[in-house]
C-alpha cells in the first residue's frame, strides 16, 4: 500500500467512473462534490443492451472531454489535486481498463496517490454525499442495480458487510428483461416505472420467491412473467397493449415487495434504524415511495441519494476515494481492473 503524504491544503480528489456505459468524472474537495459530469452512450439503444466493445470505445472518446469539463466546472487546476480515484471493480473489463489506465497515467504524471474504488461500496457511500440529512452509523443499505442486489451493513465508511445478496439475477435485470418481454425499448426499467404510475399494482399476481435468510432470487419471477405473457397473448394478441400500465405496475410492485420484505427482515434482525437505498434502481419512483412509506410504518430514518447520484456516476467514486485517502488506503500503480472482485 502506498504511503500518503499529508496535504498542505484541502483534500481535492479527481474521480473517474467507467464501469459500464457512462463515462463520468467528479471533483471532490474535503468531502464536498464540486462537479459531477456524466456522458452516456446512446449507441447501445439499437442493440437492446450494452455492447462491451462499443462501450470501451466510447469511453476512450469521452474520457478526456469529461475530465476537462469536470475540472472547469469545479474551477480546479490539475496542480491542486491531492489524489486520483477510479472504479477498479466490478464492471465490464474493457470499460474499467479505459478509466483505470487514464487514472493511473494521471496519478503518475502528477506524482500523487491513486485510490482504487469498489463500485458497489461507492453506491452505498452515495448516501454520504449530501452535506446534511445523512445516515448515522451503523446503517443498512439496500443496493439495487442492473448487476447487483445486496443488503449491506455499514459500520463506518470503509467497514461494510454484505449480509444478503441475490443468488442469481439482479433486480435491475428483472426490470430490464421484463421490459424486453413487453416489447419496450432499451433501457426498459425506467419505462416500466413510467407506465406503472398509471397502472393498478394488484391487477395481476406474480409469485414472491421463498428464499431463506436475507438473500434474493429473481430468476423464478422472470420465468413466471414470461409464462404469464405467453399464456395471455395466446388468448389475445393485443393483451400487452391493452393492459400495459397494469402489467408494469404489477411487475414493479412484486419486485419492490421482494426487495423491501428482505430489508424489513434485515432491520429486524440487526436492530438498525437508519436505512438507505442506493444504486440505479433506487431511482425507481415505486421503490422510493414504498421505501419511505415502510420507513414511516416501521419507525426508521430513511435516506435516498439524489437522482444524479443513484445511477453510475463519479461523485460516488470521489466520496469513497476521499474516505480512502483519509484512511491512508492508496493503491500501487500496478493495481489492475477486475470485472468481478470481492469487497
């Protein structure tokens, strides 16, 4: 581990996120986010999902303009940076390599520390970005994204334990695959949320898997949705079009109930009363509303990051890098990106 030097002034972190199909750069000074620039990749829409090779090429095109924009928005010079943080894992290996190599080159050129960040840990710490209305330790965080679904017990910014996780598919994948079955374009998860607002969540019934402990499973639900749609469209070819809002509301309602029932169980078992959600699916209005309502019923203090910090972004990498810097957890320049890595 690289030994860190104490800064003469503020701790200013430049962070890079490139784990999937967003190229993002943020500047954090003493724990405050000064800029958070995100460049998306519309090219994947025509393929119905992220194409890894195209994603890594787009990162190479976007990374210099995004970093430049973040520095300008923060009115920050490269010479004032204290350290460089980047997403090391998990994610698409080609995408991670673009951000990682850029971060390592910049840290080497400026002769400042490099901070390697775990993407899912950063999603959790997005709840610490707001200057006020932050959870107190210990807290529980339900992290829900396209690739991960976990319940995390957080004792401190850098002391976390995954106490529940999906055994197969993630909740975000269940949203996107269900949307594809409904004929909705990619990305389909936000569209299910949109149509669900106008539908009846109790119109159609989908099963809730009975998984012991605090773990999740969504593969059975996806299969049940597939068979349901096949059966209904056999009877009426226009079934989906006629009932789209109610179908979306019913699918979303079941996914949300699966998530929150496990979170409720985790809160009961741990006795923790500060609860958070994070990750791309935490932007879902149905989940946000149901989470707040459950918190009121259970007497929890509930916290949700602002929308811009829910999906993949460099601000969450920056805040995690800030705490890693304070703890002296720098990485060697030989650190490698990893598609899958344990916390």
